[in-house]
């Protein structure tokens, strides 16, 4: 008799645990939203030259998932624009970055042969409408919050 009571209690306990597991299990749906990452910040790059000039501009438009991705192939995350710029003809690019303190960057340099004289280049970096970095140089300029 004692054996039957113990067995009945074991079966009842197992049934209760199974029912609880089924009742509390969350169903998985194909249309579940993706996990939310950090909020994106508006980054604006502006580049000019002191006189009309053709330039190469490298800029960051994407946050790498991890630094090793960037380290392995930085050009994947730093596209190049070949543009004519001037004092009244700026190059402006808007990007959305999760961590602009780490990844926001714009670099301008001459698109011509190194033997051509350059007019001087200027860059400006703004995050969420606030200018956080400016720079100028005779052969190029780098604007970045992070020290490279």
C-alpha cells in the first residue's frame, strides 16, 4: 500500500511539473521583433577646400559589430567619395551611428598627384546637431572624436 501511495505521489508531482512547464513556456513566433540595440545618433560630416579642388574623402557610415571586424578590413567600414569641393561647394554626408565617440570619422586628402599644390582642406564633425570637432590642413584634414 505504501508503494502505491509513493508511486501515485511521484506521478502526480511529475504531471504537475510538466503542466507548469507547458503553461509557462513562451511560444516562439517568426515575427518577433529583433532585439533593440543602442539608440542611433545623427552624425554629419562637412568637408570643404579653400579653393576648388578634387579630393578623396573617407568617412565612417557604419558601426562595426566588433573591433576585430574593423581591424581586419577597415575599408569595409570607411567608404571613399571622390568629389569636387570648394569654399561654396561643401561635401556633406549624414550617417546614423550607435557609438560616434568611437567610430565617427571623416578624412579629406588631395585626389590629385602629390606633386600638385593643394589649396588647404577643412572638415567639420557634428553629432546630434552639435559641432564636436573641426580641423584644417594644407594637404588634408581629419575630424574624429577618437584619437587615431
